[in-house]
C-alpha cells in the first residue's frame, strides 16, 4: 500500500487515501488535525505519506463510531 503513493502527497492524494473530500483535508490541515506543511510563500499543503499513515494508525475507528448507519 505504501508503494502506491509517493513520499510527499498533495491534498487530493491524501483525500483519496483517506476517502475524504479534498476541502475537508485542507480544513483539517489548517486546523492542525492532519500533519501538513507549506513552503514559505506557498499556498498549497504538502503531506508526508508516512506521517499520514501514522496519523491513521493513531486514530483507529471503532465499530461504535460507525457513521454510515441511518438513524
């Protein structure tokens, strides 16, 4: 799986990897909820693939947190 993505990702690649919307990835990056970086004077976020994998490992989803069920 790690070989499927380059070592440095953009927001679209992170969104694809996490199954999220690109705007949500950018929001989480701005809020500091996802590890992200901007180059000085840059406007776009960059993400280290390994840090995103670590983030996912550190935040597992439990069965009781399933948000796909209709209420």
